[in-house]
């Protein structure tokens, strides 16, 4: 086997079997500053309001969360995670593994801080594209301002 094939094999195995820190849960060294308003307009409004927008939609417990930028900000930034305590919705200390909003975008039952699993992937029944995921990651990693 050539060295490059061996290296590739190790990288794939590392990714599959979780050797080393999970890059999805580690902030980049100098993340681009992304505002809450940008995330709301470019991601939340387009992907989340069908269920988290208005009272009476999909899940009454969660409904109304994201109906405006103001409501989204107050129910998410630095707030407790109602369904997945003791995690935060978004940890303003730039901790991806303590932010339910981020963990739920990565996949089903992602393991967060303290081994907490975060249930079904969001948006339920779908998945954000790479650009949208990067925006949300940079937003949290730049302090969710
Ligand atoms: C098709 C409906 C649907 C869509 C679209 C959707 N959600 Fe959800 N979401 C739910 C339901 C139902 C729950 C409650 C069950 C659960 O915790 O998974 C939920 C729960 C959550 C929670 C857990 C809150 C907590 O701590 O209890 C977060 C965070 C969340 N959604 C974020 C999002 C984001 C961000 C988007 C858009 C990218 C999104 N959701 C899109 C239906 C949806």
C-alpha cells in the first residue's frame, strides 16, 4: 500500500471512529465575526420558522421561539436550553459543545458537554448546507453578538 493511501485510510478512520478532538466542536483560531442579525436573516428565517415561528405550529412547547430577531435573540443567546439542560441554547463563552442550537444542526443525538445527547437533527427532516453551517459556527465562535 502506498504511503498516500495509508495516510488517507488513517484520516478516514480517524473521522469515522472519532480519534482526536471533533473539529465540529472546536472553534477556528480566528473566526469571522458574524452577527445574530445575519444568522437570523440568512438561516433562521429561511430554515426554522415553519416550526419555530408562530404559536400553534409544529410543537407548542417550542413555538414562538424565533418569530422575530428580538424574540430569537432573547430565547437563544445565552439562554438555558429547555429540552437539553444543563446545556445552553447558545453559550456566549464560545463553547460549541455547550450550545444546543449548534449540536442539533450537526446530526441526530450529537454528544455535547458532559455527555449530553441532543436528540433529533434540526431542521427536523432536513439539513443546513455547508455555508449556513459555517455562518452559525462563526456566529457562536465570535461570541453570538
Ligand atoms: C419541521 C419542524 C422543525 C423545523 C423546520 C425546525 N425545528 Fe427545531 N424543533 C422541532 C421540534 C418538534 C422540536 C422539539 C423536539 C426536539 O427537541 O428535538 C425542536 C427543538 C429544537 C431545539 C431544542 C430546544 C431545546 O433546548 O429544547 C433547537 C435548539 C432547535 N429546535 C433549533 C432549530 C433550528 C436552529 C432550526 C432551523 C435551522 C429548526 N430547529 C428547525 C421542529 C423543527
